[in-house]
């Protein structure tokens, strides 16, 4: 008999079987691809924001306040999208880490529930903004649900819709948005009106 008992190093019941591992790895690949796309969008938006901000400064310095206000409005919209994209990135990164942990130790799939709910809520923000990304997120969400239900650790597949899970999802979203706002405040200068 093993004096350590059944634990992390046991290749018995807790080890991930091949099908579960393949599904989790597939979701992980999709998540990493999505992170890369999000980073690309963020980089493009940051570059565009800088260009337009400099244009606002230039127009203000020559006294063309009307055009400066129009462009400042665009800068504001870009910053809003950046805030959403950055929060979205943090949520996707959190889920990626949870899946990596799941693959490493074969447990903790149930902790994905609140993250999935947060992913679903923020997906609504992108519904009309980036349709291809919304479809990709939906596929990831479905894959995550399969990982949870196939793990056997999450006996009720719709439990993540519970009020407690929804509160946890809101907490995840609030944390992601707070971090995104802080990052944006540090990155971009404020536009004077």
C-alpha cells in the first residue's frame, strides 16, 4: 500500500484520461490563439489612439477646436474599446491559466464555472463589434463546458448559472475592468475638453 495515499502523484482515478486531456488541450490551443488575436487588436487600437491623440493636440495648437472635438470623440471611443479588450484579455488569460493547471494536476475544472460566466457576459460586449471573435469565444465556451462536464468533478453541468456563480463572474469582470482601467490610465494621456 502506498503510504502517501492517493494524491497528485497517483496515476489512478485522478489522472486525466486521454479524451479529457485532448479536449482540454484543444481548448487551450483555441485560448492561446484568441489571446494572440486580442493582443493584435489591442496593439492596433493603441497605435491608432496615439495617432489620433497627436492629431487632437496638433489641431488644438492651431486653433481648430471643432475638428479637435470630433477626433477627441473618436479617441474616447477607441479607449472604450481598449478598456473592453483589455478586460477581455485578462479573463481569457485567467481561463488559460486554469486550463493549464487542470492539465498539470488533473483537478480544479470546477473553478472554470465563474470564468465561463464572465466570458459569456463580456462576449455580449463584442456581439456587434468583432463578429469573428464572438464566434471563436462561443466555441471556446462550449469546449470549456465539455471539459467541466467530462471531468466528472462538476456533477451538475448547469450549476455555473447559479446566483453564486453569477456573483463570482461579476467579481471576475469587475476585477478585469479595474485592471484594464488602471492600465489605460497609465498608458494614455488625458484629453482636455
